[in-house]
C-alpha cells in the first residue's frame, strides 16, 4: 500500500513538525516572559525546520496526499509536546500566595530557613483572621514549595500568578536537588 520512501518521508515530516511546533510553543511562552534573546534563536531554528518541511510537503502533496496527514498530525502532536516540554523546563517567575488560618509563622519560618523570601500579611477571611504569605519564586521551585505548604498546613488555600520580573533584591537562593542531581549528590 505505502511506498517505503513515502512512509519514511512522512515520518520525517511528522517528527520535524513535532520539533518545530514544540520549539514555537516554548518560544511563544518565553517571549511572553520577556526572554527576547532566547526567543530570537529559537525562532531561527523553528523557521528553518518549518521551511524545509513545508517545501517538502508542497513538492510532493499532489502525488502523495498522505503527506498532508503526517504534516497535520505532527503539528497537533507538536503542540502537546511543546506544552509538556515547557512545563518540565518551568521557565519563568511566579507569585505564590498562601492563605492559612493557623500556620503562617511556621510556614514562613520553614521557607525562609531554606532561603526562600516570604512576606506575611495579616488579613480577615470568611471565618476570621488569616495570614497571607506572599512568595515570589521560580516556577521550577513551585513543586517543593507546595509540598512544604501542604505538609505544614493541608488546609491552606493558595493562588499562583505569573510574574514577569522580580527585583534582584530578594531572589530565592535554595532549590532542592532533584532528578539526576539528587542521585549524584547521594554518593
């Protein structure tokens, strides 16, 4: 049914579309975050791949319409892959706001002991006084921060907001080792 050459060409188009759309998705996200130099270089790679793929498909699509399907499925898959890649890389800065009725001081002390700047505001919630912890941090640190918050106060309410820039005055200095870094540290 399929010529081997067409199948290989289709698979190359599929993989190339995954690559260029993934790069484009990551590029768009980091452009919004203000990382223009990285976005510039990613755009070059994205467009070089795209031009090659489009020219290949356009030259052969009349004779082999199945290539359009490889192109479309590669595009759709690239969106999903790009979003997942960006989540894993966790570029950017966030504001984590934690609202707690009883554990504000304990949470702040725990996070500060790990080098994470925290500001506490006193407030009034639906059921009385609350503490709001205002935490500016890197997105990649969110996992361990929320783990600590849940461990100290499982009933804490939190909100996460995107931050474009954070003053250099109080940058977080602690990031627990994870992945391969944790494995090599255990030796």
